C-alpha cells in the first residue's frame, strides 16, 4: 500500500471516528497554540515553556530533514523534562 493510500485510510477511518475530522481538530490545535503563545507575551517564559517549545523545535527539525533518531530521542527528553519540572513545582 502506498503512503498516500495508507494516510487516506487512517484519516478517513477509525481515527476520524475517534477524534473527528482533521479540519476541526486542526482548528482546535491552532486556537490552543495561539492562546498559549499569546498568553506568554504578558509574562515571563518558564522552564516548562522552554521544554515545550524545544520539543516543538525538534518536531520542526523532523519535518525539514531526513529522519534522524536523535531528534525523536531529544523531543521525548524535552517532554520528560517538562513533566519533571511540573511534578517538582507542584
């Protein structure tokens, strides 16, 4: 099966039944990201924010380069750091 055929099956199959159509989901994601970033301009960025944004940085690298295991490992590490900070700060 081609990548496009597999993607079409995933998008229009069980995931759509579970999560709704991608257009609605992407709108919600865009709204949440916008609110998160817009709210940050009014106050200082925290260590947790840095971990979140670094994970996004790694995701951006994943999109623009040949697959590299290090990017996936680093992204998982940043998310783990964010969780550690959240649980330490209470």
